[in-house]
DNA sequence: CTTAGCACTCTACAATAAAGAGTGCTAATA
DNA sequence: TATTAGCACTCTTTATTGTAGAGTGCTAAG
C-alpha cells in the first residue's frame, strides 16, 4: 500500500521533523536525503502522502509534518534493525550498576536516569515475579493495641503497615498468631487460603477473635491493594521541550503521573507483551495522554518483575529512547540472572 | 522603625498584590483600604516605603510591588492572630483521617492534598521519632547467597534491603546471626553499639566471618543513609500559576524536589524550630529556591516525627496556606496522641 | 501636613508593512 | 509518461508605528 519511493519520503520527513520540530519542505528533503529527485517531484509525492494521511500541513504554504501513521512506519523500521547504546551515557549505566543492591532504589534511580538521559519522563513499576505467596509473616507490638504487620512475599517484596486492633494483645499472643498464619499460608498462594485461614487462627486465640479477624482483614487489604510499586522520575526534564509548551496539557499529564492507577494502566497495557513496546499517540490506553508516546519494556530483576519506560512527546527521538531504555533494562536484568533459583 | 501609617500601607499593598498579582497603584489603596487618605498622600508614603525597601516599582510609571521585607511584615502580622481552617476543604480532611492507618501512605496523601487544596507544591518528611534504636532484626535467605535484611526501628520505621553476601549461608546460620545482633543491639542506640557488635557476632559464626562483616556493613549503610523518607505531591498544580511562568526556574525547582537531600535541607532548616515556620524568598537555605516561599510545620504521628509543608511563589496566599497546613497537621497528629507510650 | 491638578513616562495592544519560506500549477524536457 | 524548472500565490513571522491607559512626581493651594 506504500511504495518504496513513498516510504523513503515518509522516513526522511519523520527523521528530519524529529530533529527540528519544524514543518519540512520539499526542498529540504531533496537536498539532504533524496538527492536523486528534485524538489518538485517530492512535492508531488508529498501531495500523495497527504492524501494517504501520512503527512499533513499546518497551513497551506507550510512544509509537511508527520501524522501518527507516519511515526508508526518509522518506529517499525527502527525496531527492525540493530541499535547501539549511546556511548556518552555509559557513565550513568555504571552508576546504575552500583545501585542494584536495593531493587527498589535501583528502579527509582533508573527512572530518574531515563528522564535525565532522554529529557523525557521516566516511569517504572515493580511487582511480584509470581503470584502472591507469603514467605514470612510477623506481627510486632508497637504500642497499646498498635501492631505492625510485616509481610515478606516470595521474590522479596515487602509490605508493612501499622494498624490499631480492637484491643491490646501481648507480643506472645501476636507470636502465636503469626505462627498460626505461617502454618497455613506459607508457600501457598494467598488467594487459595485466605478463606480457610480465619477458623484455624481463632481456634487457639478465641480470646482475641476480634483482633484476629481485623488483622486478617488488614493483611487481605495489603495484599490486594498493593500489587505494584510505581516510580516516576525526571518529569522536570520535559518542561523545556517545545512540544509541551501547552501548559494545560502538561499539567494533566503530570497530575496523572501522581495517580498510581493511571501508570498502572500504562504498565498493564505494555507488560502483557514480551519485550519492547512502543505506543504512539492515540494508540495510548490513557485518553489524556493521547498526544504522548510511550516506550516500555519489562524484565526480571532481583527476583521481581520490573517494567521501565519513557513517556515523551509524539515527536520523540524514538531511536535514542529505545537504545537507552534497552541499555538500562539490560543493566537491571544482569542481577536478575544470578538468583534464578528464587523462582 | 516603621510607623503605624506606613505599616497600614504595606499590609494593604501586600494583601492586594497577593490577590491580583499586578503592581498596586496609590489610587487603589486609597479607594479600597485607606479611605481616610487621598491617593496623593499615599503616593508620598509609598515613596518613603520605596526608600526603606519595603516596596519597589517594576518601572517608573507603574504601581508598587512588595519586597521580601514587606512580605515578612505581612506574615508576622498573620501569625500573630488566630486563623480558621477553610471550611470548603473539610471533606478532604475527612479523607485524610481515613488514611491514617498507614503512616507512610497518610503522609504521601497529605502532601498531595496540600498541593491540591492550595495549588502549591506539598512536601513531607517522615523520620524516626527518636534516635535510631533497633527493635527487631531479621535476615531472610532469598536465594543463593542473597539475603533480605529487615530492620524494624523503634517508632515503627522499617528498612529492608536485599543484598548479596560473599558466600551462601543456611537460614539457621542467619537466624543465629540475627539472634546475636538482637542480643546486643536491641533497645540501644545504634551509634552506641555499632563498634562492639562485630566481635560478638563473629564469635559464634567464625565460619561466616566475611558474611557477618558485610551484613553489618550493610546494616550500617541502611541506618545511616536513610534517616528520613521524603514525599512530594501536587507539583503539577503550580504549572498554571503566573508566578512560575519562567519555565527555566520551575524546572530547577522540580529537579531539586527529586533530589532527596535538597528537601532534606529544607526540612532540617525548619524542623529545628518548634511549630510553624515560614521562610520567605531569600531567607531560604536552598539557593535555587530563592524566589520561593516555604511554609513548614512538624508534629508527631504514629510514633514518628513528621514534617509537612508547602512550597509556593513568594507571592503566596500565606493566610490560606498556613490555615490549610495547620488543619492537615492537626489531623495527622490526632493519632499521634493515642500511643504516647511508644516513646 | 494634606490634597487637587497636570504634565510626563512607560507599558500594552492593535494595526500595518515587509520579508521569507513553501506550495501548487503549468509548461518544457528526457 | 515521469521528471523538472519557473513563477505566481498564500500564509506566517517579525519589526514598526501609533494610540490608549494607568500611574507617578511635582507644584501650588487649602
């Protein structure tokens, strides 16, 4: 549907438009990219491409700009060939490698890094590698009827919350509670046993039936509410970009980044697929981000599933963004390999 | 040094300038605030105030704008009298009250809330109520030579990190390690015992001397690196504000918010003093924020020290900001009282 | 000491003009 | 038939000019 001749023009326009941000005229294409054709010929081809909705003009006597359709063609072409990590960022990658000790900190750092290197917004998410299986449960008495619930999930994800129970309990009683919960829950999927837990726990602690019930409820709320941790970084980088000069739009995007579930939706949209995933403009699941593009990829690090990505303008430097993202991803994945045994 | 007559003019100019953002002329002051004086009189007084550096003109034939010195006088006047929480925000406060279960989540929510209600940037910090005293130490084996270090501090602060030790260790050996560490460290200040710990620990675990050393080093790094957790929220609100139309400046501010130590410096600057603390423009310890104002206050919630505040333009609505901050602070503090016993 | 009047200054805004870039169309060319 | 050169036309961008409005400083009178 798109002849070789036309494709060359589209790729040239997208490439140049990404670099300059200005509408591209036929003269520029003829001089810089397709020297075997004259400006007039390219003008004709551009008129064709406009009809096919790959290009458009902001006004009658301006150059052409790419439509999302053109970006898609361009990105597909990039993905087909090999990429190399930009060497000027090697230093940062080494810094990231240092931080891998603490997975959460590493991912936070990675998002900020992505933001800094690319000037777009870095995002990340960290979830359990597997379904929620408890590996350890502790209840620690913090004060009068205040208890710290501590859950260690298989894969190393940790949740904790300080709660107030109906009445006070000694640490001994709490230990008994955690022993009982552990007995049933450890090593098994939470969804599988959450129902059967209560009766077994209350058997030995009937004096504290109320407390047991409310503790189990809290555990349930922790385990169901927080399956993922989200990170964003480098949102400030985007302020200088001419594509985000519409402050209102930028504002809604930044507001969305603060809500966890909108990032969650992005992550879910991409993490289903394996490997790299580029979403351009209106392909985006989140309506308010329809004029952004997203590059995302997932891996496993420290025994947990990690998704990292970039949010930028549709006029994003896809080639560079993808290379950088791949570099970061590989670095994060490096220590994921060492403890395969975990799963 | 500032006569009653002059003070009235200053307060009127600041009040009106905060509302409108435009330079204030003598006519406006005479009509709206000081009806007993004519515009010409006020013009003379304004000329005096300009010499005293309370007011300045952006250009010869414009109205006057307040200098930081004038804001200081204005804020001091506000702080002297009683404030009332804006009733239209009661609903949000109720939402915040719901979230108090989890202190960290509550503080995160509080910063976003502050941002939303005031249209400025909410910041928060959560630290240990006391010095670092360990209440519980666990080492959990996650995989081959990978160990999860879990530290519960007195007051409920939790730190954890997954680390790779020099060689593998059984869970039993790790339990022995945590028993030994607990024996010495629990209930005592970390600074006090960090030195004596190593020899006692290695006594029983000499086979794993390397592991013990590296585990203790990690503990030390955790405890010294992360004394505070930081939160920011609602940075996007500030995008619409005319005072932040200089994108470059806004960008540096948002970049600073991503670095933990710059927030740390702000917090430290304010948390020393008890109660409310208003920092105007160049009073600010962070150089790049010299044209911002900061309102901060600290309290104790859930047995931990919490600092919450607002970063906004120098032309901030101080009265409203302070009221809202006080409301949020009181709500957070409510459950701080219930477990006094913790400290 | 306060006030009214008036000339002066500076900004903000709109209207106009000129320059520049790029197109579409037509006619000539290979 | 496909490609190219030439040219008139369109639209944006930038600079310039003129005008209205707001506010001041100064002077002289109350």
